[in-house]
């Protein structure tokens, strides 16, 4: 499905080399002040330009084509378009016969029986995340003063990230990374277990970000190595604040009033300049394979704001669910 | 939300100390042969009894009260009930004032304004997973010959699991664990990215299992430390088989015809016999706290079949989504 | 689908001659006072017993098996069961070969490939509406002081309903009827057009009631014969009250603060004692056909409370949708 | 909600006087041949121009901006935009204080707290149906050879429709109408009762069309006046064909293999040139009110193709639901 959310719902569309990528937000309340400039801070964090990011340059100025009037949202579906302007002319069709290593070329061609748009990954492209970040901008406004922020804390196994990126660029290789995210100020009691636990909803959206292969909350995988006497967070205030935060602010699938903490693992980008092994489906033979073109050596550099967007979108949706006890 | 799935939909209900826990499965096709005995193998794997598991003994014989006629499913909603028979009489109400460390007592009482059933965790209890395992039995039948199996590969930091459990029991403590799961025979092309990537759907359901704090696919968190030249799986057959399987059988959010591989991190059980620190919300003071009662020292021992159920349920739902190209 | 609703969600299950019919309500807020006796008034209005209704006698006392503790809802899924006690022993399997006129025997056997439970109509039985009425009782509590009431205003073409029923009973025939429903006190601004207009949501649930073949709002079908100058309701108060109510309280798919008015058309019951023509699928020949058994001559007599339930359930769900304008 | 459908899902957006109205179709299979010209036949039937329709002239040429490559659908979300070109410059803001009779001005301003776009009705405008008709074009292709067709059979109480329209135009008034729709070739067994009966799904979408106030299937409201012996359709062939079709091809909420028949009642358009009574919310006084501008005297003339679209969209969605009995 290309929509997500129960009350605050987003629908993505567009392809990497099509005319636009975009998002329609259904369920955004009326009256939210919004200008095209509001998107620039977050979009610039996602934009390429730094060493280790692709040479593709997109201005990423949103066109707001519905749900917006006199500088405010109207309550009707809010649609944002981002034109694709810097599209290269490589012919991607050969990748149906010789799928690019690490890319979805084979699986996607099977799934859509060869009719999918392969250019730049088509729909399965990181390009789509520009629309996700834009939806995140709206979501962050709606959940204020909740503050969501994420950082790249490791790349390719190194905590000296600049050095790691430079090495990868030099080798024509790519590297993955770890992104840590925190949401401060989330009220106690959000989340809808059994199935819509906060972890369930967040991981659902986080794992839709291309390249995410792991998600953990609080102590996460380390918790598997801990004892209860170590892991259990002791409450130390009437508001439920805990001394440690191994639970990452979520207990029983519900927020507990502490900081929401999560970590996301990103695999390295699939496209590299190094020669790799590939398989020719026509000849049924293995062969050496080298990609040209413009690619991210470390797209994890651009990902923290995408992770923030995903977290903010889930929190915005949860914020609209009623917590009501009848008076009688 | 307490329902999950798009075509094959499950709705859970019940509390740990209520009369029943149960599940209604909506969208199960008609004509599936089914007997009460079909559930026993999987339910026995979840059942307590081994060292390190709780003393609560439940026979877990399902009553099929709808959607079933003459030994087969009818196509109507299929409802299974499991009676709670071995319920202890501890008074849980004091835990509203002094929330048990590591439990959701505080967050849940806030969320439901004190009206939630705290007994045995109420709705937020591992007891609910008996119904999930039962739904998994149905799902496994529907996706055959796809084979889903999971194992506990580490507990409390140790690969000698028996030893680790014994040590935890002796200390009156609890331990978490790692569960590895594989699904063999999943066709290429399942998954509905952008938002319903296979990872998104699986993690959604996996993180609804009480105690899960981390989920990764294929190389997972290790991928964050790898280079593209290392991570990219090289195709070696016309069917898309790859030499390595760092992607865990999922690429671009779509299955690629290889084994689906995932790992789940479980935190240690919250209830332990050791003295812990707690907080008295009435006096607003910290205090020493010790739990009596029957508890799992290592509920991870009982969890592999629950992980299998979650994976099978997601695959069953995906199996019903059409992959159709029109003829014209 | 056997679930309905976005926040206040109901899931039906059970068959006419199975052990139970029931409903799970997901999204009912915690703290609602509820006793088994609360259901009796509405269930008694649905119950048979009057002339023109079936001889099947069911006590219809709900068992509340989840989501309820200390006389109040807990916020967890609320499940109600109704035992089927007065089930007759007729063999329904012959109706696969010779489908009963006016019944779904043929279509249902095709759909579910002969595996459906035909006994008493199985899942496609008016018996299921006992669970709908029960959900309606909860919904009515939640939307108070909104007042929903419905009446049978015509039966079999006659406004002297008692006389019409007696005639039908005497002839061994059945009659349909018209039910008028009003909801007073619905606030202005409910409804989620485009697709979830109030009319859309109400008609969705109303047309799921077995036997409903027409739904209209306000002037309804008469509006097709009117001129705008006649139809348009003139506002006469600052609260938006209108002099006439041709719109039935809904304009642009949104409630406008006036009484919500709708009419439902029920076809006559399918089962009659008169000899009818049927078709033998084995011999491929038409034949004369006569039903024995216990049936409603005018189930429309029992239907007003079912219509009320449907309306109240939709309004309860709408009542939980946020209408929020951000402060900034 | 502004999306509809379970597998074949549509999301509408846009306003009457905004830059575009559009639709994103999620779940459209890959490989469907599609050109911009394919839309012209249906769009021209919805287009104004005839006597009794508005003077607003829109070319209605869709821009396909996603999900389409090399003349075929790709399986990714398919987005169509329709530019609004012929927008008049009337100031609609005064209608917040003096709501136009028969329009949603009052209710919508309340709902969205004055932030909604009132121009031309904003989101609550028949203009949105251009996108619905476009989605219907796709749906019709997908369900071929099922044939859906609709006709205006009555307008303003008259069966001489041309005459009725001319009279209304002359008087500066508007008239409603009745539209009859038939779908031929629908297989037996579609529909998902209890809640997603065919009637429920169809009425849901039909009642989202602006101006629809009544929907009936088969004999519909007449069924309320019939006896069972009259109403019950006798099967006359092994394929389930019936002699009469009082059920409108739907029994137990499931298609029965006969023509699907339904009738839709449209109220007269709200905008008329005649002087009407209105209410000034500022002065709290009634006043005479006259609208200028371009309006439909009988928008029912343009509606049959919209009804067809709604029916085709529901059938397309149903066509993707599996009807499967396991082999074992």
C-alpha cells in the first residue's frame, strides 16, 4: 500500500525520473499556517551536495496544489508536488536482463512483469523520500512542542564519519550507517496495542524507507543480553520519569512519558563504481559488472531528516486518536 | 488497533485473567480442513512447563465457535476461544499506586485512566499470544509449502542457552534472547512498497509481540558496518538465487525469491524475584520492591513459535494480494 | 469485510445455527459503565414473539468475555457472545441442489464453493443482527445525549401495519416495510467527505442489514422530482436550523445541525409458506417448492432497533474523529 | 476519508478553483494500456455544454504524472491531474456570513472553522467528479467485459427530460433526476457481507457523489410494498438466472449472476437564479438572496457517467478480492 496512517494519512506517488514525486496528506486539520519556505530547512538536510552524496541536484521547491488557501491548510487533502528536474538519460532497460547487484531490478521486474519504470529505480527510489520529508514538516508542526531529532552516529563501522565517507568515495564503494533518533515531549499513553503498539507503527514506517534493514527501541538488541534486574527502568518521579531508559520510552507498546529513543540501521547504497559480479538472465552466465552514473557513497548522510519525518508522521497520527473516558 | 491484515485479517481480544482470550480471523478462505488437534503442535511449543518458564498451566484447547462446519472453514469469520483456567488470585490493584518495574502498569493506567484490567497484565499480557499462535497455525496451512521456522539462538548474552536459563532461575532474575526466523519458499515479488514493504509488514506484527525491542532483516545492523561491495548479493541463477543473503530475501521491500531471514531481540521478562527499586505514586517516594507469583525467567524459550506465527500471518495476507497484469 | 468503523470498530462473527453469534468492539473508550441488563431494552425490541415474527425464541443474554472489568469497559477490545439455544434440526444441505427462492443459497454456495454453513442461512442470517443491536447499545451510550429512534411506518404497502401483518400471516406470505429513522442532537460538522460523507457511512452500514434494498436521506427520492427553489432548506437561526429539512440534516456530506432523517426500505422475508417455483440444479428442471419451518412474516417489525443501532454505530465512530484547528 | 477501496484504492484531491483536481489510484495492476485519449469519451459525457448545464468550460485533458511508462501502467500509484482553467472571480467569502441556500457553506465553515476554501464550493464541489470519472475509465478497463451503463430516466418529475430542463432554465430554477444503472456480466459470488455487501460498497461510493440523496437496488423502495411471493426471484437456469430481477442481481449482499440494477436519486442543484430566502449570520436576520454566476440547471444530465464510474470502481476493487478454496 502506498498510503499510511489512520487519521493523518499520507499517500505517496511519483517516480525517480518521472515528471514529479508527490504526496497527498489526508486528515491534516484546517487552519495550519504553511508557506513554501517552511519546507526548506528539512529539505536542505536531505538534499545532496556534500561529499559522499550524489551529483544529482534538485531544487526541491514544493508546489502546493490542493488543501491550501490564504497561507493555511483548509482541511481538504493537501497535495505537494516536487518536480524532477535533473534527470540523467541512462538507458535502464538493459538492467532487466542484467539486474544491478543490490538493486531491486530483478524482484521488481518479476513483480510487475516487466512493466515497472526502471529509470533511476522508478518508484523504488530514494527520490520518493523528498515527499516523505515534506509530510514530516507538516507532521512536526502538528505535534509541536514535541521535538524530534536524529543524527548519523556511525557510518561503515566508523564513528569518524567524515573519514569513513572519504575512504568510501576514494574506493568507489558505498557505506551504510546507524541513525539515532529521539522524540522529546511525547505524552504518556500514546500507542494502540495489541497490533498498533508504538514500536509497530514506527517500525512500519521506518522500514518503508529504502535501505533500512534494522530498527530497535531503547536498549534494543542489547536488551537480549541483559537481565531483568538490569533492564527494568525504575520510575523516579510522579510523572513516570525513569532513571535509565532501556525501554526507549515505550512499555507495553505505549509511550511512558520518557524520551522516545530508537536506532535505525541503513545498508550501504547499492550503486557503486567498483566492479561487481552480476548475472545475465539471457545468457544465464555470471559476468563482471560496472556502474557509471551519479550515486551516493553514503546516503546515510542524508537520512536523519527522513527518519525524523517518519517518526513525526507516526506521532502526528497517534496525536489525533482520542483518549476518552465517558463521564457517566 | 487490535486487528491486523488487509485480506487475511485477525482481531485479538481477551485478558490474562478474564474468562477467555481469542481471535477472530476474517478473510480465511472456505474449505480449509481444520481440527482442534491441528493446533496442538504449535501451542505446545508456546506452552510453559520447561525450566525457566512460568508455573501457570493452561491446557490451551481451542473452541472454534464460528466460521467452521463439518471440519472445514466456511469463509465466514473464524473465531477461536481459549479459556483461562489457571488464574491466580493476587490483587493487582496496588500496582496502580506502586507500578511494577519494567511493567506497563503506570503507562496503561494513565492511558485508560485507571479503568484497564491490571490482573496479570490484562490485555497487555503475553497470554494473548496463544491466540496469535493459533492464527499462525491457520496461516501456515494457507501458505504451505512455504516453510517458516524460528529458533532461540542466544539467551541473556549466552549461546549455551540451558546454562543461561538455569543461572537466571537460580538468581531469581530474568533474561532476554535472540530469535532467528527463516521462511523458505516465498515466491519472488511479494510485498507492497512504498509503505507495505515486506519489512514494514513483518516488523509491524513482530513488534506487537510483547517484549520485542529489535527487528532486523538479513545482515541487519551489521549492514550498517558494511561496504556495498561486501553487502550486495550477487545473483547466481535465473531464478534470482543469490550467493550470500545479506538482504534477507527482501530487496526494495519486495521478496526476491531467496530465503526470508530475520532476527528478533526480546528483552528480559519484567517480573523477577530479586528486590528492585520502585516508586510509590501516593507517597512520591522510592522504595524497595519484591514480586511474588509465577513468572517466566526466560519467556524467549516460548517465543520462537510466536515469531513463526507472526511471519506466517503476514505471508498469508500477502499471498492473497493479486499480482495481475491485464491481457490487453 | 466483517469489520466496520475507523476508531469505534465492530467485528461480527457467528452463524444462525452455530454455538454463538458475537461482536468484538475495538476502540470503545475505557470507563463506560455497562451491565448485562443495559442490553435488554433494545434486544427485546428485536426479539420475536409478536404476531408476524418467527417462533424461534432466544433469550439473548449477552456474555461479556473481554474488555470489561468491575462493571466498566477497560479500553481493550470488548467482546459479547450470544448463545444460540433454539435451533431447529432441519437439514439444509438439500438447498444446495434446490436453492430456496429469495434466499442466498445459490450465490453463497457458489461464492464459498459449497463450504458455507447453510443452516438457517449460516452467516447470512438476520440472527447476526442481535450482535449489531448489542453494539448499538454501546454506541448509543457513547453518543448521548444524541437521541436515535426509528419506527416502522409502512408494511407491505399499508399504513395499517397490524392489519397488513395479519393478512400476510393468514396467506402464508411475507411483507416488507419502510422504516423511518431520526437522530436528534447531532452536532454540525460531522462527516468526512469526499468518500466518507455521512450518507456514505450510514448507507454502508444500513445496506449490510439483511433485507435492506433502499436508503434515502431527507426528501430522498422525492428530491429527484423537486425544483431547487422548493428543495433548498432556508436557514432561520444562527445555529443553522432550517425551516424545512429536505436535506435530512446532511449537506455536502456533512451534518448541518438539524435532525438527521433517513428512510430504509426492507424487502419481504424470503421464507414463505406459499408454494413457489424453484429450480433443481441436479435435474435442471423447474419445480414447485414449499418451505416448512419457523419464519418471520414481517421481519420489518423487528427491524427499527437494528436501524437505530446502525445509525448510532456510525455516529459513535464519527464522534471520535478530531475536528481540530491548530492554534498557531 | 478521501480514499476509497481495499485493493484498487482511489485518493481524490483538489478544489473547484484551485490549480488542479486529481486522483491517485493505488493498486492498479501493471501493464494496462492507457493513453490520454482513453478518457475522452467518458469525460465528454460529464462535460458541460448542453442546455441546462453550466457555462464553465474545462478541456479536461488529464496529465498522467505517475505510475505510467511507455503507454502502460507500471503498478506504482497512478496519478492524474486535471487543470482548472475556466475559473470565475466571484468573491465567495461573503457566503460565510450569508450562507447560500442549499449549499454547504454554513456546515463546512463550521466544520473547518472558517479555513475551508469556499470558492466554487472548494473541495465540496461537483468539479471533483472529473477525477472520479477518470478513475472510472481505468476501472472499466479492468473489469471488461463487464459492461456498466447508466441513463437519466427522469428529471424534475418528468420523463420528457428535454422539456423539463428547458422549463427549469426558463424559470431560473434547477431540477433533480433519477439515474438508472445496470452492470452486465458481473460474476456470481462477489461481495463481502456482513459489512461489505455489494449494496454497502456501492451505496458508499454513490452517496459520496455530490447531490445523491437516495440509492436503491432492484425493486428497491417498491420492495417494501411487495409480498414475498411477488418479490422472490425464481431461478430458471443452472447459472442462476432468474425470471424477474427484483433483487437487482444481489442476494445476501452477494452478486447472483444476474444483471446488477440500481437507481440513484439526485436532488436539484443548489444554485438557482430565483430569489430565495437566506439568513445573515451577522445581523441574525432573514433576507432575500439572489445568486449570479454560472450554474447547472440540471446537473443530473451530466451524472450518468459519474454513476457508472462509481459502480465500475467498486466492481474493480471486488474483482481483486480472492475467492479461493484451498486444495487440501
